[in-house]
C-alpha cells in the first residue's frame, strides 16, 4: 500500500512529492530536448547527445510506468486507463526504434 501511494499520491509523503516533481521536471526537459533536437542546426549532427538524453528520459519514464504497474491493485484496469495508455505509447517508440534501428528503419515519426 505504501508503494502504491508513493507512485500515485504525491501528497502521501515528502519522498512521493519529490519523485513527482522529478518526473515533472524530466517531462519538461524531455519536451525541450525534442524541440531543440528538431532545430535545423542539430538535425544533421553526428553527436549522440540527443540519443543519450532520450535514453535517460525514456529509462526514467519506464521506471515510473513499470513501478506503477507493479504496485497497482488491478493491472487490467491500469492497462486500460487512458492516461496509462498514453504513457505507454510515449515510451514504446523509443524501444521499437532501438530494436528496428539495426535494420535502418527510421521511426522518428512515431515519437
């Protein structure tokens, strides 16, 4: 019950509040990184900085999603919840792109 409250109720403890704030900051930083990455001067960059940043953001969001999935009382209801589906759809393209990346398929449009 304490872990569920940690993930689902930021007001349940100061640690839960901090975790919620960190996730919010990561969402904002991820969005900003996506905007900067799409700027013309960075589109053709050979640097892997954007990939490393995206991998960090997606790993963080995956940790949060899987943590919430593991501690929920009703996994089926969790998976059917629209906001949780949006969360899943936000992280899946990265993993699909990593797996399909070796085939040369560009899935940037999914992000």
